[in-house]
């Protein structure tokens, strides 16, 4: 997961899905029509998660900018971090709560 510094500072320890659903920051996620959005949306639905506050995005760089500015959080692939290394000093990487989203290649 990628979290804004303000969100991470307010919480010590590992997050739970229940805490993330009402953390005060919206989830930044890809549009449902994209491959990433479809994968994440299926995961969210299978886990029965409900995020009242969501921001739909269409690029990794926009997601990272929202997180950097303390506006949103997300769970994403490691490639998002690699593509946006220049923003990582302002973003906190945190483990995803169980059950973790995985994909076999």
C-alpha cells in the first residue's frame, strides 16, 4: 500500500481493512474499465470491502501525486513505485492487510 505521510503518522502498526474503510482518506483507484481497475475492483468486491470515499484515476503518476499531497491512499503494484521513485520521499510504503491481493504470472 502507498499512504500519504499524514495518514501514516496518525496510525502506528499494521492497518486492517476495517480501519482503512474509515481512515478519513479516500482510496485512489483505477477506473473499472482498465485492467488494473478491473483486478482491484474484483478484489474489493470479493473481500466485501466498501470504501465510501474513492477517487478514480487513470494513471500511476496521478495516483502518486494525490498521495504525495496527502489527499488519498492506494494499494498498487511495485511498478508504480519504480515508475515514480522521485516522489517516494513523500510517500509511505506499508504492507497490505491480509488477505493480500496477488496475481500469478
